[in-house]
C-alpha cells in the first residue's frame, strides 16, 4: 500500500475540526479561545517547520548535520526538564543534561547498531525519529525523578538531619529515597507496557500503518520502541537521582537543597 | 578543653527581603570534658542555631569552633559526628520499632549483632526505657516517651559530647526533673560532656555545671549554674 499524501486542501479541512472546538469555546465562554488559536497556529507552524528541516537534513546526507540536530534536540530536552523543576537553572541543568545525553546516547547506539542496523549507520530516517522518542522520554523521566527527589528531601529534612547527626553519610541517608524516586519513575512505564495496543495504538505504530507498513512489521518496531523507552526511563532516572542526591549535600554532609544559602 | 568557641557568629539572609541579620554574634566560651552546660534563653535567642553549628549541620559566618583544639572544619566529618551528637527537640524518631531506632547509629558503625544488642539494652536502661518498649513501634509512644527514645538512641553511639535541644519542653515537671537528674548522672558515669538548651531556668541548677544566657543571639551572662541570675 502506498502512503496517501494529504494535499494542502485536505490539510486545511482539518482546521474544520478545530473550528468546532473554537465554536464550543466561544459558546460556552470557556475562556480558552485565544489559547486555542495560538496553540493551533503553533502546531501547524512547528510541525511544518520540523518537516522542512528534517527533509533538508535527510537530503544533506551528512552525519555532522544530523549530529547537530541531535545535540539541539537533546539541549532543548535538558533545558525543558530543568525549567520544569523551578530551582535555579545552573544547579540542575548540568546534571539533567548529562543524564539525558548519556541515557539517550546509550539507547540510541544500542537500538541502531544492535537491533535495527540500517545499511547507512547514521541514516537519519531511522536515527532522528528514534532519537525524538528517546529524548522526549528521557526529558520526562529526568524532570519527574528530580522533582520527586527534591520533594522527598525537603519533606524529610528533619529525619535526614537526625540520621546525619548519628553519623550517616549522604549516600546512606539517600539510598532509600533514591530507590523510591526510581520506583516512582518506572511505574508509568510499566503501566503503559501493560496496556500498549489494547486501549489505543501507540503513535509510532499508528504512523507506520498510515504510511503503508505491514501492521506486523509496525508491531515489531513498536516492541523495540517500548523496551527501549523502558531502558531510557530507568537509566535516566537512575543517573538523575544518584547524581542530584549527591549534589544536595555539602562535603561536610550538610543537606543543602537548591536555592538555599 | 573539649570544646572552645571563638567569636562565633551566624548570619542569615532573608530570601524574601534580602535583609541580613545575625542569629548569633561574637559568641565565645569553652567546655571541659565531662562538664555540663545549660544554654538559657527565650525562643529565638539562637540556642538551636548554636547546637546546629556545633554538630556542623550549619557553618558559622564568623569565628571558629574547636573540638579537642582542632577546628571543626578540620575534623573528618564522620569522626566529628562520632564524637558528638544532637538530640533534636522533637525527637525525630525514625518509623519502625524502638529497637530499630536505637540500633541505627551502631549499624552505621558496623557493630556486630551481639555487641549491638548489649549496647542498646544498656543505653535503654540508662535513658529509663523499660525493656518491653524495645519492640514497640515508635508511633505508639507519647511525646515524653519519644524524647526518652531519642536520648537512648544518642547514648548508644557513646558521644564525648551530647547536645540536647530543649529536652524538657514536652515533659511535665516531674518527668523533666527525672530527665535532668538522669543526664547529670550519665554525664558523671560516662564522663560525657552535656550541653542542653532550655527556656526554663528551674532545671539549670539541678543539672549543675555551668550556664550561659543568650539573648537575641548574644551572650549576656556566663557562670556557675547555681549563680544564674533570676529572670528580670
């Protein structure tokens, strides 16, 4: 089956759908009309732009251009994760960026070289979409596990200090909380692995089927995707919690959360 | 001297306003091994801050603190916290049984189980804990009982200097008197130095040793516990 390429006219008809939503917003005075308009505009512009950029990168057939795109995607993911934390950027960004790049890099290399091994090793048709999924997940895992760790250390400060004055080291104090944060970070992954394909088809699989792929091939790819995302999430959360928890203590074993003097 | 403070001060900046103020200022005093010291002052006088500086949960902004004539900052932190420990005002017990709380510090130090059991029973007795409490979950204990567990937990690790923040605050006067009596005895038996903070002057002479008065972060009087002036 050949993929159907929607014409610009077809595409403009999809605006009819959002028109209904806009109408609803005005009629019910939901107060989101302006946001909806901006969001629609951004969706159209951002995706068309990404399509164009990717097309030109694919045509360049340059590993360097691809690397540039990957670094840009990774940096945006790290910035976004750090921004969500609401702590001074410089205190969390290096750790989050390190964790996101390392975990995503490991995943990408394994998936490309060991599982998919495309004829051209850096073939952007494979690398970029996979990197997008991996980085997006790493970003969420990094932000969630960091948030959870900070919140735990903040709430449990009295108890942590009581352990410190009895001679416990930061790593002894943090070990159970690192475990809790890790477990919490893995639960959404496990849940989504449980129901994948049962309730809704995942985006990557849907895309492949729409683009004309054999559904069984699409399913095989989706299995790879699910398992690789589980790996990315776990490694990112592990790196973030273990590195950040260390940074929450001074060399004199004093608890100092970001933003504290 | 076991402990010596030289012109110690601690300044903080209010995050909201950016204003700086001194929690403690120009504090100098010394403490001999095995000696008891009461730090007396109203709430907000800087008593808790002082204890936090001594156990190095916070750093002084000015001056220096010496333990056994070595600056605190030069002590390997683990050795420092094996020489002194702090009992927080709220006790700050860990979820679990009394026994687990008492064993914590000893497990950190890698004590073998048999020796550990012996040590924690002994400390429990010294802190006035009945043996049948050992297997109770700490959630079942009253405020005063929790305070006793916190004391026993600190005694287990055999500090040379025991710091207690307002240990009598949550106790009725009979229990408070017993606790002070116990601390005075323990200090003698173990030749362990004790520093406690209190806003209740009646316990100072009972503990004995020396006392100092803190007001708004500054030392306003120091001398023998019996000579502590009445509240003006």
